C-alpha cells in the first residue's frame, strides 16, 4: 500500500479535544481511541462522547470529556506515569509522553515553581486528550504527520493564574523553537497549551515538501465557540502517495581539495548513517587545476538545515551549495530470505529485486562464499519464495 500522511491544518486554531475530534471525523473509531483509557473511565474519572455539530455551516465532530468533580488534580509527572501504565503501543506512548513532558516544561518555564497542578489544563482531560490523539494517529498507520501554519489570537484572556496576554505564555513557550509557522491575528485564544503540545509532539512543520499526494479523506474537529465569520474547527487531511510519486528533496554539495583520502572516503557512509537519503563523492577539478572531490548529500527537505551544518563541520568548508530537486520514487517493499542460515533483506520494486549489499557482504564473509555467489543465491531464494 502506498504510504499515507496525516496533515493537521490549524488555520482556525486547535485544542486537544479538537485534534481528537478531527481524527474521529476522519474515520478513526472513537471506541478504539479511548480503549487505552478504559481503566480511568472505569474509575469514574471521566466519560467521553463524540457528536456531530455545525460550526459556521461546516459539518464537524465535537468531542467532550466530561470530568467527574471527584477526579483528582494531577501533576504533570503523575499524568506521565499514568500514561506509561496504560495499554499503549510504543508509538502512541512516545507521542503522548512527549506531549505531557512538553506541557510540564512549558509550565515550569512560565511559572518557575516546579511541577504543580495545572489550572487551565484541567489535568485528567488533558491526559485523555493526549492519549486519544496519540492512539488515533497510531491507528492510522501513517508514514508522517505534518502541521500547516497555525493562527494565534493576539490580545489577552482570563486564565487560572490571572489576566494573561495572548498568545498565552505556555503556548508561546511550546511553539518557540518548534519550527511550526504561526500567523498572528487580533482575537480570542485559538490555540490551547494542550493543542500546541500535541502539534509539536506529533507533527513536523509544514515546508511545502511533501511528495505529490492524493487526498483520501478529510475531517473537522470542532471547538466550543461557534462564531459567524470564523469556523471554529481544526482540519485533518489524510493523504496518500500516488504510485511512482514525485517528491522534493534537498541536494547539498560542497567541493573540497584539502581532505585526506581516508577522511574523504567515509563521508558518504557517515551521511547515510546520519539519516541522508543518499550520498556520494565524485572526482572534480577545481580552480588552478587543483584535484579535489565534490561531496553530494540528498536529504529530506526538513533535514536540510541539519545536514548543512553537518557538512560545514565535517568538511571544514565555509560554503555549501543548496538546491531543491524533484525525484521519482517507486513504491518499495522488503522481503527477507535465507542464504546458508543467514537472513538477507531483498528490496523489491516494480523494476526488480536487489539484495541488501551489506547483508550480502557479511554473509559472504561468514560463509566463505563470494559476494556474487551470495547475491545470486539470495535472488533465487526470493524467486522461489514469491513463486516468480
């Protein structure tokens, strides 16, 4: 199946319940999203329901976490500990735990008085929102989550600690350095601390760098206000990559003529190990006839900044060329075969199958066969396994 991506569009704002509701509206079953919370529901801490609403004539889903007055006020450390003891998969737990940790750090930055009950975050429904959003995203099985620029209301509002400026200090702290782009507009609060923490925890910033995608479904999570001019909804888009889709990548190049060969030879492997899509070193002749090399690194667009810094540090060159380039990417899968008791991954696409070279090389070293023999046996094993 082609990879899928989830895009949150909080142009009109977002809150934890709005993000969860958007996932429900997108088609994720609420019953599955709240399944990890069953122990807390059974304790009577809260009840959760979703229902259809209209927001400025847009059909949307609203989600309500009805907190029992007897539910405990929890510190952020207590909420994180509870999340760790719920039946959450690794991906969902990682997202929920990160969001709760970010909230705790933001509160400490703003108030400077340690871990404390959070007035405006309402404790147990904050925990519920974090778990539902994380579980909902995990259920979608997407290859990535992205967030488009978020609109922040500018003004002031009454909060648990008094009359605060907008954007709220906790929201401002959460977004600072996150890379998420913002648009400031006079008006009420549009992004809550829980919404901000979840967006930072689960999503990459929108840089217009996704491959060509097909819109599979859209969903709208409703907030509590219902204004006439601005639809109080957060939009969620489920995107699917087309077969043989075209994506944009960063291409970084640097010319060097003063690196020793032993250092130069490892650059490509180091770049790939650091997360580059590809890397290679080409012979080149520079000014005054000096023989050197051109180092080229291909990377995802959101990683371009970090790889520019990596190339500066690794090559000691003060200049790195940067360009955006399109590349066609065919759908690929991996099939594992055995050669003489050793597992070898075979990468498969519509144009053929190729055994993973490093696994071929290690098998050859362990068995005494040549690399060519191992590769041919891996291909035969793949053809037998798949009946081709």
